[in-house]
C-alpha cells in the first residue's frame, strides 16, 4: 500500500512540476507561434505594423474556433518540447541507455529505486494526441479504429523526432522505451478523444 501511495505521490508531483515550470514560457511561445500563422495565412491584415497584428490576433482568437484549437495545440506541444528538449542538460553519450527503463523499478548502484518515467511518458502524450485529433477532426476519417491508428502514428512520429533531436543535439538520451510509451500514450489520447466526441453527441 505504501509503495502505491509513494508511486502516486511521485507521479502527481512530477506532473504538477512539468505543468508549472514551462507554463509562462509555453503561453508566450504559443502566442508568438500564432503570429507566424497569421503572417502565413492573413498577411494583408497582420502585415501592417505590430498594433494591427495584435488586433488581428485578438479578433482571430475571438472569432475562429480553429485558431483557438491551433493555439492550444501549440501550447501543449511547447510544454512537451520544454520537458524533452529545451530544459535538458548536455549528455556526453546520448546512446548510453538505448533500451531505457521499461518498468517502475530501476537498479542504481545495486539498489532498487522507484521510477515513474514510463508512466509519465504515457501521460505526456495523451493530451497531445487528443488535441491533434480535435484540431484536425474534419480531415480525419471517422471510426475509433482509424482514430487509434492516426493517434498512434502521430505520437510515434513526434516521439521519434524528439528522440532523434535529443541524439543529435546531445540533450538527454535516445531511448526506445520512451518511443514505445509515448506511442501508447498517443493511442490512449486517441481513445479519449473518441470517448469525448461520443459523449458530446449523446448530450
């Protein structure tokens, strides 16, 4: 019982820390990312000085559901990137632990220590894939099997991209377990999206 409480406490603490630390940075980065979106798709309205750009940003956010969805997606993505890339120390050997950790226990200097990394890797991708499915729902084929396939594929591609960047930039270690658990989390996110959409239809 004590081990379960310790595990839950560690997971909750790490999740709250992961949400608290990059929150302001992610809001700012998402805000700026949507300016790039405006200049790509609304150059006539947004390209008349910074005051007009801010007014256009506010009006677009107020009027467009898709714009708000993109802003949320940019926010979630920047939160993940902060945790996996932007707030990491340099590693001398990014291939020092390719297989990674597959359970909640790890052996350090001959001692068993509790780790929540695998659980956190699953949880991290759930909101990401859910928001991706929600943002581009009109382009997605219907049916939970298709959604499961799309969400798993997107999470896999996003995860392996992060791991390759960690390898190339020496920010963290390349781990196959991270890719697996992130993909599983993405599929859970797809199923959560399906459940929410079905609940909305019934209501």
